[in-house]
C-alpha cells in the first residue's frame, strides 16, 4: 500500500514539475529578453489584455453587422470602443442617443433671473465675462441668417453683418490652428524641404481646418438663437476629428480613414522654450498658398491614417459587413451637431425647481429639496457637486488648490474647470483619454422605457423607447466574457427602483427609498425585487443609473485622487499645468491596442492556461502532497489574470495605467460619497 501511495506522489510531482518546465519554456518564448519579475508580470498582463482586446474587436464587428446598438452602447460605457472601430461605432451610438433624439442645451445667449422668474438676454460684456475661458479675439459675433433673432432692434447693416461673419470665421480658424503645432519635414541634398514618403501633407491639414470651420458655422446657423460661438466648440470638432474623419470616406483604403493624431502636450517647457513654441505656432499658423505647398510640400505631424497607428489587418476588416443601415448615414457636420448636443446637454432646471419645490417645499425659504445628483443638473449644479465632492473626498488636496488664487477657475488663464465640465475634457485631456471618456458619454443609455428616459430628460415630449430593443440573445451568449453584473456607477438597490414612475418621479423620492432600504440588512421588499429581477433578466444588460455628466464629475475626482501625492508635491505653476493638460491616463490601454496584431504572443495563451488546468487536475489526485505546488501555480496564474474586485479608496496599486481601473475607482468614490450625503441628510432631517 505504501508503494502504491509513493508511486502516486511521484506521478503527481512529475506532472507538476513538467507543467512548470513547460510553462517557463512558454514564458521564455513570450519574453525572450531578460527582465525583472515585475517587468515579466506586466508583460504577461499586457499579453493577456491584447488577447482579450482581439476578442472584443471580434464581438464589436458582429454587433456592427447586426446593428445591435444597445449592446454596442453597453460595451462603449463599460469597456470602451477599440480605437480601430470608433469611426464605425460612434455614428451608430449617436444615431440612437436619447439626448440627440430629444435634445436640450443650456443657452449662453440668455440668463435666468430668479428674482423676476424670467430669462433675460446677456449683453456682449456679460457673455465675455461669464462664458469665455480665454482671451480670444471672439466677441459676440453672429451669422447673417440669424443675426436679428434675439434682438428687437434689428438695425444692423449688411456691411456690419459681413464684418461680423468675417470676424467669426477668423476667430474659429485661429482657435482651430492652436491644435496644429508642428510641421515635420526632411531636407533633400539641395537643402530644400521635401515631403516624406507615405505621409500626409499640410494640404490635408488646410482642407480639414476648412471643413471644421464650416461644420461649426453650420451648427451656429442652426442653434444661434440660444447658443453663440465659444472656443470650446472648436475643440469638440477637433476631438471628434481624432476618431471620425472629416474627409470624404474612402472605403477601399486599407490604411483606414485620415484622422488627427492628437495635440502633444509638454510638461517640462521653460519660459524660453514656451516663447519659442509660441513663435513657431504663429509661424505655422500662416496659411501657405497652393503654389508654395506644391513647390515646398511639408508633411503633417498632426494627421495619420488610422490603421498605421492602430493596426487592423485586412483579414479582420473583411469580416465587416457595412450597409446603409449600419454605416454612412451621417456626414461629419451631423456627427458634430449630435455629439455637441450631448456634451452641452442640460435638463430643464427651471421646471424641475418649480415642481420639486411645489410638491416638497423646504422648511427654510433659502433651501430647496432639488438635488438632481441622479437625473443631472445644469453647469452650475455640476460645478457645485464637483467642489462638494472634492472637499469631502480629498480635503488635503482641496485646501491648497482653493487657497491659491491663481488656481481658482475664475480667471481668464485658469478656466480649467470650463474644459473639464462644460466641454467634457475636449482640450484638457489627451486624445486617448478623451476618446474613452466620450465612449462613456455616447454609450449612456437609461432603461428603455419612457418613465426612466423622462426622469433624465424631464423636458421630453417624444416617445421613442421602441428604438431600444433588448440585446441579441445568441450574440450575448457567445460573448459572456464582456457582460458585467453592474454598471460602473451602481448603488445598492438603485437598479431595483423604477425611476420616473409615479412613486419615484424625482431624485428626492429615490433618495428616501435608498436610505430606507440600505439602513436595514434584512429588507423583504429588496430581497423580493432582486429575486424577480434575476429571474426575468437572464439576458438583460445593466443600464445607466445616473446622468453621464454626473459620472464625469466623479471620473475627474478619481483622476485627482490617482495623482494626489504628486499634486501635493507640485509647485503652483506645475499644478496649473496639470489641471489644464492632464497627463495620459490610459497608457497601457493605448499600448496594447497599438501592439494588438504585432506579435504571436497571444497564440501561446491558451497553452499556458491549459498548463494551469492540467496541474490543477493532477493536484486533485492527492491534495495533501501537492499543496505547495498548488500555491506556486496559484501565484503564477494570478499575475496573468485580471482582478475582478473593485479598487477601494486609498489603494496605492495604481501602476496599471488603465482607464477602466480609473472608472472603477470613480464608481467607488460615487458610492462612498452618496451614502455619506444620504446619512448626513437623514441626520439633519431627524
């Protein structure tokens, strides 16, 4: 009997050591260079993430082919859209976005006067003081077609209108050209500059600038009655052109669409280099004549073919089945209008104030029960929530930032919060992070019923919930790896409450219910609803539970928390530079998408995973003799598997440089902050 037992031990150990030997052989193939254990661990994580990203691309291609916009929206807000496919997915998301179907934006031509309960027009000085973030040449210029819409005294002459239009066009072009810093060129043997092979010339740059200018003018022509030009519009157009080409489609081009490559920020410029860059900017902003371009062509560093930067093999491209149903239904100016409507969206706050104060009057005249942290508020409310959350979550960082007068977001040079909130990071974020943040905005979808939709769009009088069908059951079953249980901004029991119903028409009602349900561990109502929900939603995707602009606030707080220790050590000028030009967050994400099809590393992953399972099977023959081997295998496999736990507040394991990790952190902050607010409100009411 002992001999038999010893034979089993030897057999198990042989299998285990064989697995280890084979595993290290595969790892050496993946990582031929000698690296530190930490470097190896990061490399393995990247290899596995690239494998998952390839699966994600295959899934999105299937969803595009069947025009499953609900599932595409879900992936956009949870995982993000791969850069290779944004130019195809974003138009689909914009076509079905609730804030595009039923839009409402906060005007910058009028202001609400609470004393008279009416709107009044802003004069030019008020507009410049309240709305303009930079000392631009812009004044309140208007288009000829709509010049007299807001003024009862229409005495402007044709000459003045022409001058105003010319000034507006000049201002837009001036703002657009701030993006195009650098010209990259080579010199031939004669000392003359020449265009590099296979690069794009500045001719395409000038063409794109002209298209973007006309796009903005078309938007202003349509919306000028309530919204005048701000230079944030220029940066929204530029941000959109980073992922959706303004140039006419060329479906036969295997290098992909021509896109902007992103403004390159520098955080180490001295004053002299900054001045030199300014001179270069001014020199480069001059428009060359066609003859000059032909004689002395320069290559553009601001433009590139998408698939040159983010590879997308022809074999994978061939799987796309593009039709008039799932592609080519919007021109660039239409895409710009729709994404701008989302970025500038605001509920009807005046009506919301009136309703909530009528049904739930506050005991004190200077207070209100209107606190739309779920349904969303206007820019003023968003700013209040940002600073309230900032002071609560990061008090040590909040104090120095608010004490330094030059860091206050009120002066012309420090309008960083203007870019963060009003224009959704259009200038302050890096291209990759801005694209991921806009994935979240475009992928926002509440539950597909009109009660819930109207909870967020309180002004809406359209019925369009029939557009949002459930996900394709077969597709979801095939790709369960991408299905998560909760929305990133979940809150206990919030998904069980019928938002916008007769019982829960306002945030105030929802807060009271959440507080009641979460105060007691055993809640029969909650338990029963969760049972019913799990039984009826086997293939239901989790929907958005709060307004996307509120989500964005907590993402910004997460960015500050992520960089808290660094910011505490910075000088005032360094902090200001950080706030205006946030360093790239998703470095690892971007690296993995650029290296997605560069190597064959991912082909070894299934074999590596099989080795782990083989060792586990071997270990089950005798648990007592292989416990050490199991622990070793467990520690090895843990380096290649992504954690499913939410990042908790105060966790310093922030070296992954992944936007999804930051999103989880933002969700943690949201839950902690909201529960604290609910408890404090309950204590005060009691």
